[in-house]
């Protein structure tokens, strides 16, 4: 997935992260909705994606594993929003 694909799907790149989060080496994207904020973390040296909600320091992880494309990612994100 590219940054352009994620942004086209409504995600915003998080260009600042406070210290103490688990999102150190990779890219974090945020999807804001009326119900929850969903974070998608793409580690630099891995194909494992994390989809989480809740507090950024103690996230509720809904999925952790490989994702092949944006459509599959959005299915997991939809599940996190329920």
C-alpha cells in the first residue's frame, strides 16, 4: 500500500508522535470517524500491519498481520469500527 492509496481511503499521515508510544520505526496513519479513531501502523522492516483504536499509549489492537491491499485493510478497519 502506498501513502497515496491510504490517503485516498481517508487516512491522514501522523507526522508527529509523542514519546512513549509503540510506534517508533515505521509510518502511522489515522482515520477519524464519528465513532472511533482508527490507527494503522506500517513498520519499516516488516510486512505486519497493526490496526488499533483507543489510547495511543495503550492501544486496543484489532488486527496484526499482513495486508495485501487497501480493500483488505478497509475490511479490517470496518471491523475495528464496530
